[in-house]
């Protein structure tokens, strides 16, 4: 296995241009492919996840041609896909697998969807159960409740209204898939959410992207979503992809730990991404935060009389499920305990992130209490253990989060190439803002 040795760094200062948002990129790719008209997508994220989505859409008969660097022309399929039989490999891209499952299940083709072994361990039963309520014909090809899936032509829906219930406490991507798929039937649709909806900002993000393509959804709290009839996705012509707020968290954290200032460009105060609220969490820990229309900046406050400058917090992280991982490493540099709550969704991501994070934080000397949906981090009074070997579990966010440990001690990151999933140049950008 390849590894990367990061030296002990003492400070961080500079500016970073963020790559495009993964969540927005894959949503826009799918919506543009289903729309009427041609869409020019600019600043699309170049990563493994977007590559898997593009490959799948091309296999489904959609014309996608490069315009220039990170820009593509997509000719929409007017609510369907030209190819009605395909075998699609989607890697470990949940933002591709879940929405495509929903869309293809309501069309009239034969499709097989598969991924890497970890994708076949990520639950999808709640989405499949919801789609079966609508007449979808979906078969599990392996373990019940998990990919790979076989999708056959759906049965006609005779009811005047598409009405479906989906659980909201496992993954917001299930609801996202239903929201993006149901307008294709052109009937009025009602989606009821059972349980507490996690990762609510990602649903707001989905609704915002659908609106860009002309489809409106009426939200009644977080328990019901109403889609009016006879709506059609229409291309807005040109779409710019906002910078990735989750990726911003690592550099903002570097500014908070390493004195800063560190500024990220590409995302700012008007962002529709929930992970922008990571900046507010850093502020609660004592960091100084500045924000403009298209930038955010973080720096450390002055140390207090006891030499401390960041403090632990107790935070409900439902609104920042991905960026909360970054807080877990920032907690190593804070005074007092940090408790991250409402993070059960970590267990169904690229790896079981809750268990993985607990294991790797302990290698650095922290005392960890792991619950089903929370993590308590008590930093070591003796500082970080030097030369810890951090395993990343083929999870891009594990690799990027633990790069921040280098502010406390030299650290080894195993399989650093896994960052290609969302940020191939991450370690290059990180090296340019830190100083030993």
C-alpha cells in the first residue's frame, strides 16, 4: 500500500481555489441529462465520482462532450434515456447510485447497477421499498437490502397521484433520488418522510438544483414534499458549479489550528450547501471567521493566559454530516472534550466512518467514547503521538481529515490516493498553505 509521510507543520497561511462541489456536480449531471435542451456545465468537479456518473449517462445514450477544462455540453434526453438496456458500474459513488436507481426504476428499461465491494455493503433497502410502492420492479442480485440491483420495466401507476413513504433516518440520498425521479411521471406526487430526516441541508440542495431546471417542490416542514403535476426539466442553458463546501472544511480548519489566515475561494455566504455551516462550528470553537459572497477565511484567535486558543464544543451535526469529520480532528487541538452528535449516517458512508474515526483518533493519543450516533473526543494532555500510521479505509474524507494531525506531530497517511474520489490535488494544495 502506498503511504504519504507528512512532516510536523507549525502554521498555515494562504488561499485555495476549491474544486466544484461533488453533491452539486452529480445532481446537475443527472438533471441536465433528463432535461429538454442543451446545458453547458462549467467548473464541474473532476473526480472519480463524477467520472462514474458521466460514464453511466453516456452508456444510457446521453451526449456529453467536453467544452474545455472542467466544462461539458450535455444534450438532454427529454425525460428519458435513449438506451433501455445497460450494465452500469458506479464505483462507490452514492451520489450517482441512489438517484440513478430511482430514475431508472420509473422508466421502461432493463438495467443492472453495481459498484465496488464497499458499495455492496451500503444499505439501499429503504429506497427500493419506496420505489416498489410506485410499481418499480427491482431485484437484489446479492444480499437482500444491498446492491447490486437488477431493474426491469416498471408497472404502470394507475393512481392519479404518486404517493410514497420513505424513511429519512438512514440516508438523505434516498429522498433525493425520489425527488429527482418523480417529476418524470408528470403526475402530482406526494412523498411522506417517516422518522427524523437526517442531513436536511442536502435536501435543500437537491430542491435548489431542481429549481434551476424549472421543477418546483412544495416542502411541508421536513415530513412531506409535494410535487405538482406536468412539470418538465428544462435546461437553463448554462450552469456554474459552486466550490465544494465539504472540501473547504480542511483548509478552514488548517487556518484555525495553524493561526492563518487561510482563505478558500469558490464558496461564500450565499451558498446552498449545508457544510458551509462548518465555519460557524469553528467559530464556536474560538476561531476567527470572515466571509464574503464567494470566499470564507479562518484564522486562530490569540492564545489565552493558559496557552489555549481553541475550545471543545458539544454539537448536533445533522446539518454538517461530512464536515463534522473535520471537527473530530480539530478537537485534538482544543481544550476540553468535543462531542459530535447525530452522526449515525457516518456508518453507511464510504466506510463505517464512526468506527474508523474512533480507531484512528486513538492512534494519535486521544481518548474516545464511541456511541451509535455520537463521538466524544478528549485530546491527550501530552500532545499527539508522533509518526502514527493512519489508515484511510479507501475513504477520501478520512485521508483529508487526518492530514490536519500534522499540525501536532509527523503523521503517515496510508493510501493517500483515495482522495481522487473528490479532490485529486488535495495534498498538493495542502502543502502549499502549510509551513514547517
